[in-house]
C-alpha cells in the first residue's frame, strides 16, 4: 500500500454534518435521538457516513409535480 496517497475523509462529525446540511447541531442530535437519520456510533461519538447520508437525502426527497 502506498502511504503517500491522500486519505479522504469518509465520516462526518455532528458539527460537520450540520454545516453540510445547513442545520443546527441540535437539529442533528434530535434526528439521531429519533433514529430518523442513519449514523455510526464509535464509542460515545456519533458519526455520519457521507455516501449513506447522500442516499438518505435522495430517498427523503420529494419530486415536484409538473404543472
């Protein structure tokens, strides 16, 4: 394995996800408490897998109706 390659971040913290979604950290914690958003528990930390969050956003999108 080539260790000189750049490692890309796969998990977001609550703070980073709040910025990513344009929501408050409190709103993210509420979604987690209600189990309305997919998350990963690492010890006491709550993290979010970026591809999983993107899929969650797509699955919760509402198509607009053609006029």
